[in-house]
């Protein structure tokens, strides 16, 4: 029983740590200051960032489910981080003016970016099974 509890704690802390790392990397990589925008009440920025966080978390959860080795789980999570960053880079170029639209509070654009991140995260998570 103690082994199960220890594994739970290890994976839970690892997942939370990886989510924190993703949050820092994502918010420093994108040209939008999502944290400042969210603090200012910008729902578009909140939707976009939330979608990226949940999309990343889906792959982290799948990594925990499908990998008994902690190192493999961490490696897949690193790959998921890369995928989410590439998705943002690609779609911010395909959708002209994304930065300006998000900063202007365009909820539709924030929702779209969030949904794209969720969709890619779900597909990415399924690829681990």
C-alpha cells in the first residue's frame, strides 16, 4: 500500500511541477503578457492561456496513465510542451493580428486559440495510448 501512495505522490508532484514549468515557459515564449492581461480582466487572454494549460495537462495525464517509468512520463510531457508551443507559433501566424486581438480583449479569438490548444492536447494525449 505504501508503494502506491508513494507513486501517487511522486506522479502528482511531478505533474504539478511540469505544469508550473509549462506555465512559465509558455507565458515567457508567447508575445502576449498573459499574466498581466488576465490580471487586468482580459477574458480573451484567460481563454487562450487556459486552453493551453488544459491541453498540456491532457498529455501529462495520458503520460501518467500510459508510462510506468517516471523518466518516460517526463520525456513525453516535455514533448507535449514543445507541441503546444509549436501550435501557438503556427496558429499565431495563420491568424493575422492574434497578439493585438487578444490584447484588445477579443473573446472569440481567445476562445479559438484555447480550443485549438485543447484539441491538439487531446490528440497528443491519445497518441500516447
